[in-house]
């Protein structure tokens, strides 16, 4: 239990973010996405390749990474995507990308690799020292674990959400396989019971699960789960109200407040939070330390999550209206102030923003 207090945490790492560049800049761009990251306490994020076009060739990968290098407010690295049509690009991509992302199941966008021959090619060609992260649900998780065992290499399972999945991963770890996994805050704090209230704002892949599944995730948080990742997947409110709505919810700005609330409630320790949101994701993805980098949080004081306070361009959260008890006050990145909550607005380094205004339109 933590009483009202200011705490200093290391810069957090989110290994699962959709920045939507290129092709989806009306949902999020480098500037707005990294402003949201800092406001949520993340100083290093890994961006996903299911963009338009997807990052499956060297030129498209390089263009996305170069844009991030020139515009980002925090550290950004990109995954390359696995595509059966571009398997020959993997060795070159493997030299530059932070990791390979494989989509085994249907999600947002057409990027998907479901054939055994393509999966085997990925596991054979991708450099052993670079991570492979997989969107795999249900039976696909068993396939991924089988591939990791057969090729004797590590694999990272994205957004695990079901009791049986986490049990299988626990079993694989017990056998000594190099399997790691992440869970999202939305799969920890929402259940399928929330879908009626949230409508399409509660729709994502994997879908929200049962109370039993959620309890199983919490029960494995101290042992089997390696990191918390947001799967920040912004879509506009208009898109979410269309038919069919695109799956996905934003999460960069709500993850730490939610997890700090769990610390206040005694559901996990602050040390474990730091391991799940900073130390372990940095280690699994081989990310360098960021010197003189930290996040100051206010823990204990209740406040409401409100759409109007968010810096993600999509401007909404499935947690809007929820009371939480943890909040980012300031972020320092390599010895410079990168974010500061100052009451009337937020300050991002030398860019000052007013609340509720898209960050890329309000440089004062
Ligand atoms: O709900 C989701 N949305 N799950 C994913 O895996 C992809 C994401 C997106 O890109 O919108
Ligand atoms: Zn996914
Ligand atoms: Zn995702």
C-alpha cells in the first residue's frame, strides 16, 4: 500500500505501439504518438509495421525509421513486418530493425503470415540475436512455441489474454524454452462484461476476455508475464463508429496510471511494476539504457481519466471516466525536461501544448 507520494521511476519502455505512420496519420503521427508516450511515462517505444504500406521491404522500413528519427519526442525503434511476398527482404531487414513482427491471426490491416512454409522461413532467416514478436491467439500460440523449440531460438508473444494461453506459456518456460510474453492493461482491467457499455470502443484483437481469464493474468503477473505493453492502437471515433469498426484501443497515457492504481491497491509491488514496464522490456528487446532519464509520478491522489486530457490524436480512451490513483508529473530524457504537467497545459521539451489540442498543430 502506498500513501500519497511523489515517486521517481526509470523511463518506461513500451514494446507495442501503433504509430500509424505511414498511411494512418489522421489517427496518430510520430509527434502526437510520442507526445502521448511521454505523457504516459514512456521514454522508449517500439512501433509496429502494420502501416500502409506495411514495413516489409527495406525502403519502406527505412523511410518510417528515418521519419521517426527526425520527428519523435522520445526514442522510437520500428519492427519489420513478415510478409510471405517479401521473405527475401528478411536478412537485410534483420540487420536494421529492432525485431520481426509476425501476424498469425487476423487483426487490423492485411499483414498476415499464416502458412507454415513462410513461418519456417522467418524463423530460419531472422538473426538469432534479434527478437521475433508474434500476434498469436489460441492454437497459434502452440504453433509459435513449437517453432521456437524447433529452431532453438527465442520468441516473444504479444498481448496474451486467455487463461489457457498463459498456462501454456508457463509450461513452455518450465521446459526451459526462451519464450517471453506481454499483457496489455486493457486485458488486465476490462472484461467481456464491459463490451456492452463500451460498444465498439471495447473492440480489439485479442478481444476482451472473461473474468476467469483476467484473474489468470493477474495470478501470473509476478511469475510468468515478462512485461506490460499497451498495444496502443488508435483509430478515430468516427472510424470506431463505422461498420465494421477497426479493432484497437489507445493505451499509452492510461497504462501507468492504471498500473500505479494496482500498486496503491496492493495488487502488485512498485518493484514489480518497474520490472514489467522498464527493466524487462528493455532487456528482452536489447534496448540501450537511457542515461539521466526518469519519470516523476504522483501516487495515491485520485483523478479521473478524461478524453479531453489526452495527447493521442484519436482523443479517446476506453478508460474515460475511470478514477485512477497515479499520474505522470514530469519526464526527463537524457538530462533534458521532455514533459512537464503544469496545470493549464503540458510542456514537451521546448514544445508547449494546451490540453485537448492535437500536439502537432499547437506549437507555440
Ligand atoms: O486490436 C488490435 N488493433 N489488435 C492488433 O493486433 C492490431 C491493432 C491495430 O493495428 O489497430
Ligand atoms: Zn496484435
Ligand atoms: Zn498491436
